[in-house]
């Protein structure tokens, strides 16, 4: 019995996001859904999972299984059939630990308590997190959280799995693992609908491909699917003899009492664009937080020759700013307009950011027409682009970026990288980027640091 | 000996008795007992010291105001002041005994199972408690994000709380959606991974402690 979706349309706050979406999702299907930021991919998946219209929006059309309308089913019955993995991994858990969270879901579904323990072990092993049962969710990395979320969806026994950009914060190896897992689940009889901005790794696994155009999600003929890209290595264009900004010696970083990084020596020089990669949970974000003074670490750490923990924060943050992984953490006003005006007033490069230049960038990033919108009602991609715009307009000498491309479609990624290149070249800003999406970054960066066994290693190439 | 709900009942009963009893000896015996029980829990000395620090000012204030302004002669006022002052410390250590021996999540789930409280209320409370570390992190992030944008937000400025409030509203909506997606339905039948049944021996202990404490409340002075 397929999940039948007929002429589904969705509008939110009087704005139509998509219309006339129809699909018959059957056992064994593995469907990829692609579209630009803000086109309504998340809303579509939430509608299919019965979250909307319960939590807002208006729908017309229907989605049903075996003739039962999903929107009319009780949540505990629906969850046994349709599982949803949310875009933001930090906002989908109720409890503190992995075990408590999984028990919560099993309790909702009235599963026999005697079977719970076994089921929890089973799904954790399935996603490769066998030893995560007692771990605190608040201490897991974005990628680890997504794996836990996938395990939780599998736990419900739902045969229709809806995944909303599940790999935005997952490293390449884990992405390939999880895509393989999804493909094997489809072969076992699960039906999978996944939205993503990046088709990498899907094309030899999916059974159907839907793309967004002119307000509709339409199926794309197999002949017109994007071509599979060949793996290659891009050599780094290194810069020499630059003054040292950050000088780190014998630095030890811990999180959740786990030893993450021990770096004997590392220098970051001015004007460089450094890419930081490594497996999920290896400590990349923690490293940026240490440089941004949001996390403490042991060892000698200087900025411009002075111990940066002794700088007044106010002065330090005039030099070093950070683009947070979670966009909402960056905003301090309500509307888009207020946010942009605030950074223009405080910018360290007021002369550079003229009205004309700011308007042009807003337009390039696809943020025009949103000035009166609350930043909290923007789509994930729009929030990310606005967040980046704010920080480049501030234009501090050093900008640390934690997953700046997560949740962005390829056109947005191009626009964002063009903007970063422009400010780096024109304003001589030093960029330090943690990203799992390296394809388009590879040819732009001057340095590639990978975290291997708790230590940064300088690489000559970036594999894409 | 007692499950989490029974501990709460005992704590509530003793609290009521403490505020209705006018005996310094009674307060001192309870203070000794609960101090010993808190130390027995092997809590950090810093935390133990914090309990005394928190207790000392209201306790002294209470003693002093009754000593100065209560009715009766000097001896009566001294007695009333000491009873009132020691009462504050006993109540704090009674609370410390309760919270150090019981995880909040266990207490809430135990109350849900034993008293059939609403699941929505219980999981709402649990989610709020789980948000606490995130709140702390959020405050830190909001302050850092503001400083990175040239604005310094101090702890006393409403903007900081306004922003935190907006984030909390945002989280609560996301959380409600996640709970629904994970099968949480208000009023629906649920199973329980961990059972927290009332213990018979727990009621015997409550009865014994109640009898002894009522008898102690008649102690002289």
C-alpha cells in the first residue's frame, strides 16, 4: 500500500509555497527532492508527516495510506507509519540522553518495555553508534545528532521515511555510509523521500528524482538527471610569508569529558583562507569555538602575539568574529531590515559597504523582498545567507565560519562563495571555514587542515 | 527504601510540620539528620558549602527580626528568633536531601506513574529542564553574537532576555513538532521503559518518621 499524495498544495501566512504535488510512494522507492532554499521542501515533508497543518499553514489536497488520511490520524498511530527527520538536528530531541530519547519514542508507541533495550541497541548498531547509548545529546556534534535522529526514526518501525536535508552537517564518509544505509533500507522495503541541496552520492541509488520549478515539484526523467561527478583532487594554492595571527602551542580541547584535540603547534596567518575538515564529532566546531572564546582549552594560545584569553572580549570581538552553525544564534533583532541596518552602522568597513553594494549583495543572495520579514520565519537557507551577509558587512579582520554552506542550494553556494572571495580580496579578511561541502570551496582556499586522530594535519590537496 | 514520589511526600509532610512547630530542639535534630543524609550522598564540598551560604543570610535576617520585634520578653524573643532562623536552614537541607537523592526526570516520571499526572505536563516540565543547559549556552551565544556586532549586552539589559525568550518560543514550537513526529499524542496510552512503583517499605518509613517527628515536636525549648 503506497503513500498516496494527491494535488497537495501548501500556503503559509498567505504565501503559496508549492502546489499540486502528487506522488505515489511505494515500498522500495528512494526519491530525491531538490529545489532552491525557501521553495518549501521542509514544509512539504512536514505536511506529509502530518506536522502541518497541525502546527500552522493551510493545505489542500490529500496524503493517505491505505485510504486513511494522515492529517486525521493520531500522532502515535501516524508515527508507526511515517517517520520524519528534521533539518535542524538540535531541535528534535526531548530528553537528555540518547537512551532516554529513544525510550520516550518507544513509550509513545506503547512498545513492550521488555523489548525496548534490544530495539535501542539494534538501531544504534545500524547507524554505527553502538557506544552512544548513554551519551548526552547536548554534547554530540551536528552529524552525530543526525545519525541519532535517523536511528530514532528507524526505531518507530515506520516504513515511509521522510528526511529533510539529513546530511547538511555530516562528513563525506558518514554521508556515503548513511546514503548506503538508506539505499539498503529501500531494498528491504522501506519507502524513502529525501530532500537535499546536493545530489552527490544519490544518483546511483535513487529510483526517482523531483525538482522544483515555477511553484511545483515535478518528476524529472532519468535521462535528464544530473550527471554523476568524478572524484578528483584539487591542489591548494598556498600563500607564503604571511604574518602570524593565531599561534597555538600544546593546545588540548575537550568536550563532554572526551579528549578531542591535542595540537603541539599550529599557526594561522593573515589573509589566508583555511578550510578545516574532519570526521563528525572530531572537534572542528569546538576548535572554532575555542578561537572565538566560546569554549575553554588548555595550552598557549595567542592572537597577534598576546594571550587571547586575556583580551577584553569587547576588543577581541572587534578582531575575531564567528558565523555560528545555528543561524538563529547570530540574530539580535527581529526583522531582516533591522539586522542589516544594525551591521551597517557598526561595520568596520563603512566606506566599502555603500547602499548600492549592500543592495546588490542582497539581490545576489536572493534576499530581496524580505526586508520586513521576521528573521525567525525565513527558511533555513535564507537564514544562513542573511547570517553570512551580516558577518561580511561587519568585516572584522578574522571571520570564523562554522558550516556556512549547510542547507544551501548550489546557486546559493556559488553566490555565497563569490561574496566571501570578494570580501577576502578587497578587505583582506582572514577566513577559517569548517565545512563538509568542499566541492566548490576546494579551488578557493589557500590551506587545508584535516583533523586526524585529534591533531591537525596540513594537506596539499582537497578531495572532491 | 522510598521511591521518588514517596520522598517528595515525606519532604512535603516534614516541611509542613517544620513551619507549624515552635521547637528549636526539633529543628536542630532534623537539621543534624538531613545534614548527615546530604553528606552521606557524597556531594561536592563546594555544593555543600553553597547550601550554607544560601541559608545564612535569610536565616540570620529571620532570627534578627524576630529577636528584635517579636512579642514577649527577651528569652521568648530569643527562642522565637532561633526557631525562625533554624527553620530556614532545616528547610534548605530538607530540599537538598530531596534533590540530591532524586533525578528530576525520575521524580517527574514517578509522579506521572503514581499520581497519573498529565503526560503533557510531565514532558513539558522535562523539556523545560532539558532546555536549561541550552539556555545557559544561548545567553553566552547571544552576548558573544552581540559583541561581535559591536553591541555589548549586559545581564541586566532586557534585550538579552527578549532575545532568549524569542529563542525559547522558537524551540518550544520545534520541540512540540518533534514530539508529535515521534508519536507523542496527548491522552494516548503509553508504556513505561522504567517503572517507579510505590514501595510498601517506603510507606512504613514515612509512617515511622511521621510518628517520631510528631513526638519530637513536643520536645522542650
